[in-house]
C-alpha cells in the first residue's frame, strides 16, 4: 500500500519521530509507527486535512485494514501508533481534539495457555503422586 501523498506533509512529522526517539523508542518501533501512519494516510480521502480528520475517518480506515485481513493485534498496534501521533499533535497545539478519543481497538482472540513440556508434566505428576501416597499412608496409621 503506497501513501497517496507525502507523509512529511503531515504536521510535525519529523518532530514526532525525533520526540519518540528521545523518549527511548527503538528503531523497530519507529519503523512500525512510520508504516502504520503511512497506511492510515493511504486509507484516508486524498485531500483531507489533518485538522478535518474525525473519528469516523479512523473507523473507516480500520474497516479497510480489516477487509485486507489484518489481524486484531496488528490493528491494535496501528491504532496505538495513531493515538501516539495525534496526542503528540494535540500537545503541540496542532489539533483541537483527538480523533482517536473513544476509538476502541478490535478485540484480539484470547491465547490458549501454553502446554507444559512432557518432562516437566511427568515430574509434577510424580511429585503429586508421592504427596498423595504419603497423605494416604499417614491417614491409615
């Protein structure tokens, strides 16, 4: 997905990434934020000013990404990047309202618990068996 316009045209683009870097964001995080914001820009109407951006535009962008079979965890990460950028713009006085306010990330499915390795499970069962055996022997006396 190619950005429709130059992302540097968004307000304080370079300042945002510099700020994130100064706050300790890793190069991988910065690269992910850059991709996520470029994908957002690609999903928005071409001539939409960032000051005209609303929650509904962001909902439409999330719907487009969902239609592209993006996973809920990926969508949540993208929304986090969007929130970070728009809150930065809000703090800098470039926006009057945060378009990500009250925007919820899609629910990610719960992960299944990880299975114990067979060796650890057998060790645990052996200990449990010995404890049960000792308890039963004590009760018989």
